[in-house]
C-alpha cells in the first residue's frame, strides 16, 4: 500500500537533510525546462538548438547547466545509503530500482512505437527526429549507474583520504585534458566521463561528512578556473553540448566542466541556510516530497511531451515562428504550459513504475553478478542514448567509445543488466 505525499512528509524524521531533496528536485526541474527552451523547432520539423541560434545566450549555461548539482546530491545520498546497506548486491538493487524500472518501461514503450512507425513507413519528419532525440537524456542515467557502481570503493577512499581522494580524481581529469589537447592521444578524452563526474560525485561524500567548510572558496576557485580555461584554452563557452562544435565541454566532459561543477556546488552550499529554512515549511516540503516521487518518470518523458506539443502544432497547421524571434518568445509560456500538461499525463500513466519496492533479504553473495549486471546496464543505456530508435530495423549503429552498437543490442544489454542486478540483490540463503 502506498502513502500519500502528505503522509510521507509528515513522517519525515527530523534528522533528514531536506535541502538535499530540494536540490535533487530543483536540478532536474531546471534540466527539463532547459531542454524545453533550447529546442528550436522549425516549420519543416527540424529541431535546432536555441543556443546556436543566439550564441550570446550560451553564458547562461554557467548557471543553468545543473547536472553537477544532481550528481553531487547523488554522492551525498549514496554515501548514506551504502553505510546503512553495505552488502554490494543489496545496495545496488536498492539504489537502482527506482532508476532502472521506469527507464526500461520507457525503453520498451518507445521501442515498440519505433518498430510500428518504421514498419508503417511513418518514421520521417519530426517523428524521425523524435526517434533520434528522445533517448539522448539517457546518458545521464548511464553516468548515474556508474556512480552507484563505484560508490563502495570510492567511499572507502574518501574515508581514508578525504579531500585527497577528490584531488586524485580531479588530477586524473587534468592529465586527460593535457594528453588530449597537448599530446593528441586518441580516445583518452573518454576517461573524463569517469574522472570529471566521479570527482563531482565525490564532493557529495565530503558533504555527507561535513567536510565542505568553505563553500565560498570552492565556488570562487571553480568560477575563476572555468573562466581562465575558457578564455585561454581550447574550451568553448557553453557548458552544454552544441551542434557541430569541435570541442564540447560535455561529451566528453572537460576540466572546464569540472571547474563549473565546483562553482555550482560551492554556490548551492552557500545557499544552504536559506534553502533549509524554505524547505522546513510544511507546504514546501510536501511539494518536494511529491515531486521526488515522480522526478525520474517526468525526466524520462519530458522530451516526449515537448516533441508531442510541436507535433500537434504542426499537425494542426499552426505556424511555428522563427526560433528566437519575438513571436517565438511570445509562444514560450504557451508551449511550456502544454508540455507541462502532457508531461503530467504521461507521469500519471507511468509513475507506478517508479514506486518504491520493499527490499528483498540478501546474503550478500550476489556481488559479482550485480557488478556484471550494472556494467551491462551502463553500456546498454549509454549506447541507446547515442543510437536512438531511428533505423531500428536497418542496422543503424552509433559508436560508444570505439565500439559500434545498434539500438537492439543496447536494449538487450540494458535489459540483461537490469535483470542481473535484480537477481543478485534477491539471492537468499538456503
């Protein structure tokens, strides 16, 4: 039997850090709104990027590229979760249930739709664009899977070395960029998917143990570092990926993005006092609890909703003004309202797959199977974020690091990985 947001809010223990929950919801909300705003859809069904149309807006990504905040919060939560559930398989299953179950439902629904659309020849125009775009946010889930997988060893390093463990990861990011830009070493840049994001995640461990004592210094160092790197180095201004750019700060991540993460983490820590007072209000806390219960479902389906709104406009013959024109900006509130309504409808349909499931007893013997499972799920989800569902029956492939992968292969890997994690987390003594 589920509990309402009001009941869960009322039962919240006084020891819970509610500000962390607020940051989790707020960061995902900013990402959703950012995606809706950046989509520049033209009358012929092509989807561009508002930041490419108006390059001057790229500077706002220094505030609104908030994925580092979500990963920082993840590190905090994972540290507490692993300390309360130290068995690896049980820890993985508990952390991944509300992540992989709604993700696999999303993949299944869109995979079936893609198959029907391709067989019927209706996979062109904006529909084809949708089949390519809707899986792109899955990269975030793939990175998050890696963070969960590496939590136990990295938490041990943190407990022994503290800031030294973070410094080692940050040093790895520096070395990778030196080898990439100064020595032109091929493929080395992909290591920064680990070094940069795990370093941000490591900051969450430090927060969990009260070791971020000078957030202003952290924010200042990050902001100065990012500014210097963009001004003097090969790094672009935008902290999100841009179409056709030679160097991206996001894919793969760069040292500039790590500095950006330091700046954001320091900034949200500076706001900790006012944020804690805000979320201590009963009404605000109930809203945060309710939003946390559907956050992943909303994130998975928000691009579907946005593209659905544009598709409906085109289907009804509505004129789409030129992106960034006065008429385009005037339509933004209406498009946001429509996308929000459609997202709410999709959440109402699929939210039950995000509901918590009681933990199964475990002997802790499923560690190797859980490790294999999360590895397969990680590569499957990342592969699908690259391939999309376009050309599902045509062998369309994308390159994941140096390995070509098709959408059916990626789905198979993700599904097998999820089932392995589930099985490993349920192993019981006989």
